[in-house]
């Protein structure tokens, strides 16, 4: 079982220090997908404030970022999902600072890549939730994990931009990095990150085993797998569960363990 974290309704419009040099401001876009809202991080650097994931295009949030950030050194996106990057154009107005991101979906001035260094942070390319996702690791072991690892929920992996094989690989690689604190894109900080990542991986391996058991029993339609794996699921959550099962099937296909045929999925093991 994965033990998820909760937190109380945050104060809006103010930046709260999480650890020295890093403040968090929670955007007012709460939802089933975003928990209390998107976490915007304000990071002290010798050149000013690095704004990570400025979030949705909400005028009050943008005004609060401007007020709290002071001198801005740059704007960085952990990934291209709209709840993280939508405010970048509005925030850029009147600011002559670079935008940093990996990949081409965000209009970045500086393209980041695996291993890049930035104000004492190192870029880790962590595809899976989406292919252009990065985490950032500070020398003291603080990691910004975006939507790759969040304490309040597991990440959604929706093909084709999301990829379960990549996601599980990107989880495993975090265990090779010395970090004692994860600061995610939504929800509270994770203070025992490696144990949490191991629990997430175990959860995904368990789900994969359930999908393989369906194939072994000749259950090859995604809807039938969802009905068997999630017997008590609310109807409105069925499409998400179906996407999740499909993501696992695509991983199994990549691993040479499953194959799509005209009548549904079959085991290739
Ligand atoms: Zn998000």
C-alpha cells in the first residue's frame, strides 16, 4: 500500500518558506487532478529568484508571484502540462529573463537536457508522466519532482505522451540519487522520498502483475480488465482506469510480454 499525504487548505497569494532559499506559493486551481492547486516555487539564486512552474494563468496568482519574487532570474517549467506553464506568457511581460524547459512544447529560451546545471541545481530528465518532464536536484539533496513524484497521489500516465515503461524507469533512477526531501508540483513535501518511491514502484509492479494475470486467463479487452482489476470503481473513474491499464499493456508490449491483436490483447510471454 502506498501511504499518501494530505495537507490543509493552503493560504493563497503568499509564498511560504519550505527550506532555506525555497518558498512555495499554491495557485488557486484546486481539482481532482491538481489537489490544492499547482505549487509554484520561488528559489533564491545569486542572480535573483528562479520561478519554477508559475502555474495557471490566474491574474491574482501572477500578481502574487511578481510581488513575492522581487528580482527575477528566470522562469523554469518541470514539464509542459497547462497547469504548470499557462501563466508564462503573462508573467514574462515586462521581464527580460530566460525561460528554461526541456523539449519543444514550452517556448523556452534555454533548452534544458539531462545533466544540465543551473544555479546549483542539476537537471534529471524523468519522462513517464509526460516525455518532457524534468526533476531538479540541489547539491544539498533537495529535489523538485514536479508531477513525477507527488505525495498526495500517484501520477497519471496517459499514452502517447505518457509512457509507463519510461515512468517506472524514471522512478527507479531516483533511487540512485541522494535526496532527503522531494518538493512536488502539487501537495506537501515528501520527507522520506526513497521509501515512498519504492512503494510507488511496488504498486505499479503489482498492477502490472494483475494485467499479466488477465492476459494469462484470456481476458484481452481493456474494459474487461478494468472490471476485474478495479471491481468497485465509480463509473466516472472508468476512463482513467482504462488509460492506466492501456499504459501498462503498452509497457508489456515494449517488454515483449504482450501483443495487440484484432480481438484484444494477448500474452506474448
Ligand atoms: Zn500538474
